[in-house]
C-alpha cells in the first residue's frame, strides 16, 4: 500500500494546544494558529521575537517569566525535556481592553535533536488548564464542606489533617471521621474513593455519612463496614473504595478495628514501638462478587498510646515498596512520640510528604489514647 505524503506543516498548525518552534537562542521561528491566537498579535509580530519577550507579565521580574526562561535554557543546554507545571498568569483579555483574566498554564519544552546530536530547535507547548483547575477548586470546596470540622471527641485529644495533592488537577475522594459513641468510646475512620473530581467527592460524602450512621448502631467496626459495603453496592463509583475504622473503648482499654483493603492503622506505644494493625483486612468495598461478613481484631492499649489512621498518599511513592513508606511512618512516630496530637500530625506530614507536596491526596487522624 502506498503511504501518502505527510503534510507536516498542516500537522503542526492543527496540533492541540499552543505550540511554537524556537531556536536554542530562544527566537520563535514558527508558531501554530493556537499559539498566535493566544498571543493576540498578528503572526508576523510573533515569529522572529525572543520568546520570553513574547509573554510579558505586568512585572518583568515576575517568577512566571523567570521560570519560563530557566526551563527553555535547561532544555537547550541539556537536550532534555523540561516542564514548567501549573503556572498562574494574569493575561490581558483581548475582548475587554484593560481587563485582566487569571489563567493557569502547563508549559513543556522538548528539544529537537539534529543529525550531529546537538539541539537544533525547541518545541515549546503551552497548555491552558484553567478550566481543569477551576473544576478542581470546586471539587476541593465540596470535599472540604463535607468533611467534619475538627472538634474535640469526648474528652480525648485528637488531630485531623487533609492535604490535597500538590500537582494533580483533580481532587481525590479521601475522607476522615471521628464519631462519639455511647459510653467512653469513639469510632475513628479514614477512607479513599477510587477516582477524582466532583464525582469522587460526591461518593466520598455519601460513604462518610453512611459509615457515621452505621457506626452509631453497629456492635463493632466489622459490622459497620458490612453495612457500608451493602450500601456501596447501590452507589455508582463506590466500588473498590478502601476504608479502615477503629472503635476505641477507654473503659476496657481495648481498640477494635477492621479494614476494607486500606493501609493498616498504626498504634504508637509509650516506649516508642509502633504496631501495625493488620490482622483484620478484607477486600475493598463492593469488590467481592457477593456480599460477605467482615472480620475484626482487638488490641489492648495503655494510657498515652497513640492511634494513627491515614490514607495511602502519606506512605506510597511511585517505584517504592509500600513497606518502605510504612517504615518511614513508624520512624517518624517514634521520634516524635512525646508530642501532642496537633504537633505530632504536623511533624508526620513534614517528615513523610515530599517538599513539593505529594502526588496523591492525604488524610491523617491522630488520637491520644
């Protein structure tokens, strides 16, 4: 079969997003229609310009411009792909002179290597992700509205934290909850809905409320998760949600726990040892073909011990075994064991989350027993 000739100029002009070809000296030699449209200038005023001058911020020392320049030079000098992720920029509105519109961009620069192995051109792509970011903000607002406001649980000090992913464009469905039970008891839970965005936030709200109600009447955490599992089968998007819940009884000094496919809670003892509560783990919600009873386990605790529940964003890293993350958590808890719940929560997040933020949402609950 005869292969048709490829019109690369037509391909370049119809590439999704705004794309420009730039020399290693950062001069624009070609730009597609979307790049020209985004600049709001005639094509002849775009081609031939020094690229950083083509995107002037209101302040020439603004970090946005400096990051673009550094990224372009890095790609030209190293021959490696370079990314400037999620930058905000107040762009002039072409339809309303004098008005400014805040936009969010991802910028990528890919070197084009010549036959001699040197960089001949830079393919610079600007992607406007404003609508995705605004949808993320709506989802985050919804999620935060559905999570309980931090408050004392009975007479026992507790701390909660929620950290959205630093670079993800969509919020995940992580949640936490603390519920007062009759007597000197509480129920503590964390969960993680599969998926992102508004749908995951909505499912999270339904499951959290359902588990709160079930915990108030169930005789233990296993039965509460059984009820939640039945409910999850009726909610679109709830399948394969992971949940860990624990009932704490201060009168008997017993902690009873059950997990639906979730990372194990941690129990920090007074001597600094950390016990992973992994003796009662079943599959995630609605993951089995047929509904089945769930298991639970008991562990005794002494006054001053600390219960820690969390979602996988705290311990999991790409390319790393989960045991490494669990060991990192245990080490952090042991080193900061003398701290109160609030200080301990902050210390654990500082120790375990990457400097730029995690790539997944993180929920954390710490209760001093």
